[in-house]
């Protein structure tokens, strides 16, 4: 399994796993993940990271029931577009067995902090990673640890250390470490 994250700090949680840093933002994440899949040909992808949320206290875990590309949502659209991608159902079920306390919710993907409309959970790379996996036929799932309330302007109140610890614990339980 290839473990993908936006930053090296998120990947520092893993010592012996096959990892890849996809970069920050939906476009970079999608392009770099597609490249990594072509080069490494993984059997599956676990996309990890921290996220913001509305009404979910840090450091809760969230598994994505779908990744929603919030930057292109348009209820009045006239052109077809891909706005949502779902994780592999079997992989999601296996991860849920190990992490039963994790919320299973849509995770909004946006290129701007605070731009994730319509979802309680907001991150920046999920749609890009999962869409690259979907197009390549590679099973994937997104796992996030909540670090902050969406819209909290004081980043000193963001609970990064707690979110990283929760993510590390989840990865250890998933036997990814």
C-alpha cells in the first residue's frame, strides 16, 4: 500500500511504509499522485492528513465517504464535470473495521483554507488523490485527523500536535507503520 500525504510532516509518522508526498492543493496532489501511481504501481493508496471541521472536535478521525471538489461545485452548471469521487468500498470497509470510532463523512477539497462549502470536513488534496487513483484503477481511501475548526483565524488554537498523534495512533492500528 502506498501512503500519500500533502506534507513531509504528515509522512514523518511513518517509518517503514511506502510513502509519497503529493504536495499541497488539489491540482498538485492529483498530478503528483498520478505520477507516483504510474511509477510505483501500488495495489492500494491510503491518503492521510489533517483537516479542519465544522462541529467535530479535534483530534477526531474522519474517513471520507466521498471527496467533494468544492472549488467547482455549481448547482446551476450547464457543462458536465466531475465534482465527487468515492473511496473504494472494500478498502473503506476494512479501514472502518480497524477504526470504528472514526466518523465517515464527505470531505470537501478546496484550494483555499475556509473554501470547503457544503461539507463538515475540509482539506486540500483528497479529491485530487482519489480521482488520480480512480482513473488508474487503484483502490483508495482518505483518512483525516481533525486539527481545527474551519474558520478559526488564530492558528495558535489549531491542535496540530494532537491531530498528528491521533493520526499516528490510527496508522499504527492499521499496521501501516
